[in-house]
C-alpha cells in the first residue's frame, strides 16, 4: 500500500481581499471535489483574525498530488492576486515532478518556503471507522 501524502500551506490574505479569497476557496474546493475523487480530504481554514489561510490536503499517494497540481494549476494561479503564500509543508515521499511543481507554485504565489518531511514511524487508519 502506498504511503499517504499530506500537504499543508499557509498564506497571508492581502488587505481588502478577504471576501474574494473566501469565494475563491469555495470555488476551488468544489472544483477539486468534482474532478479529483481520489483525494481523501481537502480543506481551507482561516485563523481567528481572518488574515491567514491554511490549506490541508490528504492524498492517497504522491501520484494523487501530482494530478492535483496539474489539474488545479490555473485555479491556484488565480489566488496570486489574493494571497501571499508563506509556507508549504509536505509530509510523505514526493515524486520529482511533485517537487518541481511545488517549487513553481511556491514561487508564483509569493515565494513561500517549501519543506519536505520524511516519515519515520507511525500508522494510518484512513478509510477505516
């Protein structure tokens, strides 16, 4: 069984762009839900001040993340006018294609830092009650 792949990013919402960002979050979530049935979870969060946005995605494997980056690229780019991405954290074994695409995404959305984390121990019960 492939190792699950976890993606977390944090972005600052640009001043005066909160409502547009909220609309874009809903639009992107619906777009992904319709086109990527393999995704286990895909969530947008705002902090208490509604000034920071976080995205958390759980993919079954790196190939799912690669498909997500390919399908969603135009939608992600549209966020460039609304946010400044600060960080991307990846948990799981990323393919070279995913690494390359995430570097590009980090750059065009504000120069975010990109950190990869390697699994050392643990287990998943994804899909089990």
